[in-house]
């Protein structure tokens, strides 16, 4: 019996590690300076057993390191180089949340760039020409590391809405964590950016069960990420497109892809090759300060509540 396969691009590989709400909540707190188990439990609102499991996973994946505290019974968790490399993902999420949902939330976190001293919004810029990236200006083609694999998705329970619908003023984001913490929704967004717009195309690209796919599409439409239009009347069939709000998620997708390329790409090379049409160069995105244009580094950004 033939087994169905999917594209094992770097986004898919990255989602196997971070496409999980508790993991994203823990990484958010780690970027804000949280280091102890008890603090992760209190600040994320995630059950102790789940926090324990995800911290073990993040240590095993070398995103965090666990270090004992001298003369104390507890340990502290520290960001590794691999974990710090997820900071552009966090910045892209913050930028989207500020642009599209700030008026609907009960909190607002501002980013201060120490290098220039300004409150900034992170912009996804091309590292070659410095222009802000529009997904419609990006070409892609299969890379040497693109392979088809039989999907083996680790089982995950969706958390309750209260875990991500937070009013904590120290929280960086919430809605976007719920979206990218759900692997299925993220794979649908990936399919949209790959040019797959019809139900059967998305199902083939993700190997998602039809009932799950239908449910996630409905949720993405309700959230204003997708819209639908009929492409035939006999029989009636719909196709799906990203809205402006959905297209604005591209920096998050691209930062996940770049992180996945860096740490999980096949030895042959990256699965996808992207080029930026305005400058005709291979595309590498940097999350940059909208005031001075310099890349935003974790050690040079502080967070304050508005």
C-alpha cells in the first residue's frame, strides 16, 4: 500500500519543535528573562506537568540549557544560541500583534532599541537591499534539500482558550501564539504562501484529515486570516486566499523557515530557495528597527508596558 507523503521543508521541521502553545509561551517568558521552573508555571498559566515536559523537550532540542544553582535545590534555564536564534520569530509575532490586534487586547508591550534609544516596531527587511519584504515580491523554487517524507505528527492537545487569551500586561503576544502554536493552522498558512488555494490541494500538501482541515479553515476565516471565493458553480467549489491580515504573517513564516534551515536542513542544502524580486538576490530576512534600520538583537531590545 502506497503511503502518502508531504514536503519536509524547514517550516515543517521547525513546527515539530516550536509549533506548540506551551513551548511558545515558555520561550516568550525566556526572552523576557524568566529562568526558574516555578516562574515559568506562574507566568504562563500552563499546568506544572506540561511545563516540566516542555522544558525537558526544549533542553533536549538544545534551545534551553539547564544549570544547577550553587547551594540551592533548584536549577535555572538559560537560552542557548539555538534558542536565541528564535528571537526573530518572536519579533515577527510582536510586529503582527501590534499591527493587527493591539486595539483588541488589554495590554500593549513596547520595544525599546537600546542602540538608538527609540520605541520601535520590528520590520522584516531584505538583508541585501534593506527594503521591507512583501510576500508578493518573493520567488521560490525547490532547493537541493527538498524531500518528500511520510508525516509522523506527534500527538498534541489543543490548550484551552484561556491559556492564550491573556490580559497579563507583561505578555508580548497572545492571538498569534494560538495560531502558530497550532501546527495544522500554520501548515495551512504555509500552503497559502506556496500557492495552494483549493481544499484538495491543501489536503494533499499537509496530509491533514478532511474534518480537521475543514475546521481549521473555518477558524482561520473567522479570525480574518483567510477569505473564500467560489471558483466553479457546477458543482459549487470554494478556494481560499490570504487576506491582508493573513499576508502580514509572512515574516513569522519566513523566520521559522530560516531557523529551520539553520538547524534542521538536509545535508544537501535548504529545501527551498527564495529570491527577492526587487533586488534579484537570494532572500535573507532580518528583523530591523524601523527607526535606525539596524537588525534588532536580543541583547539590544528591552520591553516596557505602554
